[in-house]
C-alpha cells in the first residue's frame, strides 16, 4: 500500500513538471510571435545585467601595451639621430627624451614608427609610450645614448719625447691617462686601462730611434693621438 501511494505521488509530480515545461515552451513561442525576438533579447540582457556597462568597464581598465624601441648605439658623434620601433597598427606613440615629451607620431599599418630628433651633448635617456583614447601605456624599453663629437682627453706622462734609453733599459714603460670610456692602443697594441682612465704598456725597444704612437678611442669613435720618438742605445 505504501509503495502504491509513493508511486502515485511520483507520477503526479512528474506529470506536473512536464506540464510546466510544455507551458513554458508555449509561452516562449507565443511571446516570440507576439512581440518578436527583441523582447526576448532585452529580457535576457536584463536578467544577466547591463552588458554595455560591463564592456565599458573592461575597456576602461584594459591594458595598453607599450611600444618597443629598436636598439641604438651607446654613443654617437652626430646630434641628429633616428629613433625607431614598433607598436600596434596605426597607434599613436609619444617620444620622451630625459623624461620630457618631445614628439608624437602614428605607427603605420605594419606598426612601425620612427622619430628624427636632435639630442644634446652628454647622456640621453630615450623612452616611448603608446596612446589609446588619450590614455598612455607604461614606458617602453629604455635606450641610453651619449652624444660626443669631441676627441677624448689624452695625456702621455712617460716617456717624454726624445728621451734616451741605454744598456739594460730595453723596455719603455708607456704611461698616461684618458677618458674612462676610452680604449688605448700603443703602436697598435691594446694598453691596460683602469676604471679611472689610467693606462700603461711595456714596449720593447729596438736599437736606435723608436716611434711611439698612442691612440685613444671613445665609445662614439672619436680619436685622440699623440706621437713621440725615443732613442735606445745599448
């Protein structure tokens, strides 16, 4: 008897759920024909929240990728330089030198852009930012280059021009100083240079007149040259 009553209740509940499902389908079909699809779409948007507000919020907080600057020499002898890089297609790019906004361009269809700029003597810090709807990205990678168009400092402390060497003095100790970023050669051979720009080199002497050519080259390629002659008489 108990099983029979339970079976009847389950059967009634199933019939009720089926009837409600059919009624819901009929109602949806009726509304579709009566009021059209837009009503159902608007009802769906209302139940799920305002989609436009969500999209606007996502766009306003979206990440703007910074541009990427091409590599550049650490020093140059010309004040006029070309700075290039890549960003998103037709994106506006702001150029900063020493943290000051100096120029703006728009990237091409391929995302490439370039600036022609005149830099000041000494160190120049170059960066860029992408712009979307007047909102800037973070800074790009940083390029640091120095504009140097003057020869490096070069001092030859010893030996002196015309100095004489004799007997067991068959090696001359070449000593001097230059800029800290310069490299020095003595008759084409690299000299030892410390962090303060002091250099030294031991030069074997030949019998008679010995010409010594000291050449300092900085990171921009500027050169300073000193030449002397010394005499060796065994």
